C-alpha cells in the first residue's frame, strides 16, 4: 500500500502548525482576542491556507475542545478497565483518583483550564452536543461498571447521573480557574464532589474507596 505523498504530508504538517498556533493563542489571549490573522502569522501560513483547513476559528476551537474531552474520556475508560481487572479492589478509589486528576488539570494544564473555561461561551449550542457525545459516554461506561459490581445504588439512572456528574465537573473547573487560591479551591471542590458522589454508593460501600 502506498503511503501519503509529499503534498499530503505537507498539508498534515500545515494543519498541525495551525492547530498548535491556535492552541497557544487561545490559552494566552483568549478566543475573542485571537484573530485568524494572528493564528496564520504564528503558523507562518496564509489566510487562504487557514480557510482550506477550517471554516472559521470557532471550528478550530471546537476541534481542540473535542480532543481535550477525548483525552479525558480515555482516562475514564482506562479507569473502567482497571476496575474490571481488579474485582477485589475498592472501585471508588479509582473514581476518586480520576475526579481529582480531572480537577487538578485545571491548575497544572493551562490548555485544559482555558478551553474548559471558554468553551460554554465560545461554542454555545455546540458545547452541550460535544459534551453529550464525547464526554458523557465514558462516564456512563464507568458508572455501568460500578453498577455491575454492585458498588452503586440499585436502579441507578446511569445516563442522567453521568450528565449531572459531567456538569458538576465542568463547573468545578470554572470555580478553580476563577479562584485566587486555586489549590484551596481544588481542595474544597474535590471534597464537595466526593460528598455528592457518596450519595451514589450502595449501602455499605464508601465513595472514598
């Protein structure tokens, strides 16, 4: 099978350069203050090249946000697989670790922090669609694993709970991102979400592990 030709490789590299430039500019300047001209200047390509790859900068932001959620979803699926593989270990420990890791990224990863913070206002109607189709399914799968083990209350409405948990996690990002002391906000937010999740645990099963 013939591999990609030089033109295809150049196009892929150009697109990657545009995305990398936008990623940096969205983080440090914000979406509203980042122009297509700024992106193309940073990537050292023409505006025509930009529009060959993306219809507008909102589409580029949506792609970056989708990739971010896919990465988080992969972590959730990895947690699900780890729980399945260790039936004797307390499942809620993995859930707690995953929750903390998500919230911690708000402090440690500027891209995570800024994309999560800006996404509702930038994407508007797309925001809910991307969350529902990309981020919610891995949470549903994780809850399903917990239900199979008997670690959550019987007849848990998985889809509803997954959507609510996702909303809580996204709002937690907003709280931490806006705080003067982000580490303190992380501790308070994580503690609060843990308390909320404890209500999902089956009788005799602690949400702390």
